[in-house]
C-alpha cells in the first residue's frame, strides 16, 4: 500500500553522498523553487515504493517515528558500508524468522533511523 516516502535531511549534498555510497546508486537532485529533493532510482515496472530525500524546514531528521525499510540482497552488504559513508550501525544483521528473512538498522548521515530487509 505504500506509494511514496520522504526522508528528511539537513544537508542534501551530504545525504546524497551517504545514500549513493551505501546503496551504490545515483540519486537525482531536484530543486522545486527552494524545496530540495534527492530522488531514489525507481523503475515504472518494479515492485515497491519510490521516494526521496527532502530538505525543507518542516522536515526534521529523527530516530523516532516511521521506519522505512529498503530491500537488499543481503543486509550485511549495505550495513558494511554505513560507517565509511558517515552513518552509524544501530542494529546489526538480525534474523527475523525462517519465513521472513533478516533485517538491520542504521542511522544515516542526517540522524534518521533507516532499516534494511533481505531474505538471506
């Protein structure tokens, strides 16, 4: 049911560099008249929601609130890049169950709590 997500940032350049390094992707920076966004890559035919980094005074990075999960082939891969990219590990790779795979959580460069999920 999720269609879109927005991750608050204080420093767009730093946040883009962090997520590009952790996920090995390119984020497109867009300026809508002062509202800065960093769009995550998304394919029209792909499963799951797309989203953006967002910088605007009403958006405040936080470790509380909604937790966004990014899909991964193996969460340990991205978790292994977090600290070098400027973030912190919050929860190392943890088995949820045989049926539901694994999860891990990190704090991004802006102070947001972000999760990863993989089947292996």
